[in-house]
């Protein structure tokens, strides 16, 4: 297949691109604007592969998007490009509406025109995959799971913008017949993760002896999915997923935020002991994020049952691999710490 990956220089997108090149025979075009979270260093392992191409472009730029379709002629579009950090969406929601809603419209509009131009066989084989989040479903109580039929109830500007993009994808399928598939995933973690999210930020702050901020009392629960397991799921959906279906992808690893932070501290204390004191002494509880959803948890039995996907990593094995990667790849994250993002708090409304 010829696979066009938007946002392919980001955290999840780069993992998908690396997996396609390493494990498949497919050609890949990464289309990415290279905003603050896009990083070509994350694609360095595949940069010299003849089946890989990169185009710098904005999904809101209609001409650039249509040119990418015309020149690359994809069989599958994997649309991952998005503004993705809840805290940033609180500080600046406009960018999230522009990229996640308007950008998705531009992608759908270009995909529809391209699909209509294909011959019958190519049109039958074409797929537009939209990669979304479990946050569109809102917040769970202490029990229950999100499944593919859970009503949408987004609570942050970020999740509202992703919900809007999900609805656009459905509308383009129902109205125009565009062959689309939607996936909704739980919280990803792993190598190459931009250090504004909980796990990489905690790892780096702990290494540097800085305070480890935890919202509220750390009681919020997330289902954690190792990014390489997610990439494997998306690759499987690209090859075997059914048009018109949605698939939830989760790790079956529910953890309270405080448990995550404490586990990272324990791993680092084992691998890089801190003479002064255990790293858990760095934990600092801070005022909670506005509209902070209590709990997310995904029922991923559909993709397991229908496509045979299973995650390879438990939270414990995946987190240890993640910590080791950051210890061994200081050059990747030090460049970010020196320039783009120094670990300051975002989305406090203060």
C-alpha cells in the first residue's frame, strides 16, 4: 500500500511511520507542519529508507494537501495531525479548532475529490483512517468502560475539537460515501514523547531534580497504552479494518496519576540513584486542571475480537522501556528542553 500519514513527525505518527517501514512493504509519505511537537529526529531511524518520504505541509493548506494526494496517490490516509495537549487547549483553544476541525475538513475535502477521481478498483480499496481519542467520550465514574457506542460528551476545548473532527468524518461517509474508519485510543506513552505530557515530563523533571507536579491529589485515572502497541493496532486496521467501523484501542492498564508518578520515581531510583533523597520526595500537589475528567477506560474487545489485536506490553514493562529510552537518548530530549519547552505548567487559568 501507499500510506499518507498526517502528523507523522509527532509522537504517535512517527511510531506508526517507523513501524510501517520496519515491518511492512508499504510506501509511506509523512505530511507534517513541524509545529512545536513535530520532530524530524523522531523519524531519523527511517530517514534513509527508499520507501519513506517527507513533505512539510499544513493540513489547513488546501493546495498543499491536494498536491500531496495528487503526487503520492495514497491507498490509505492515516490522519493523525492534531493539536493534542489539553492544557494548551485551555490556554489557547483557537489553534485546536483551526487544526483539529478545519484541518480535518480540508483533509476530508481533498480525500473526497481524490477518491472520486480513482478507477473502480482503486476507489474500492481506498481508506481514510481518522485517529482520535477516548477523551471525546467525557468522564467515567469509578466503574464502566468506553465502548464504540458510548455517547460523546467532551469536556475540554481539546476533546471538543476532536469530537467535532470525528463527527465530520462520519458525516463525509454518510453524506458522500467516503470510505472512512475511526479509531479512538487511550493515553499513549513511550519513546519520542514530547515532554509536556505526564510521563515524559515526570521522567525528565525527576532526572533533573525538579518538582514533580501532580494535579489535585493524583486521583484521576487513565488507561495507558504503549505507543508501539497502538502503532501495531493502527497498521492492522489499515490492512484489515472495515469501512464504516470504529475501533477503540486501549491498553487495559488503568492507573491513578499518583501511581504513575510514584512508579517512575521507583524505576529511576533503581536505575539512577539520587543521593539526596528518594525522588518521590519531589512530588508536589498543585491546583487541579479546570474541567479535569476523573477517569477514562476503554473497552478494546472489538478490535481484539474482530481483528485479533493484542497489546504486547503491560504498563510495567512498557514504562520501564520508556524510562530506559529517555536515559539512553538524552540528545533527543535535551534539544527540546533547551529551546521549545522547559517543563513550565500550562492551562492553569491563573
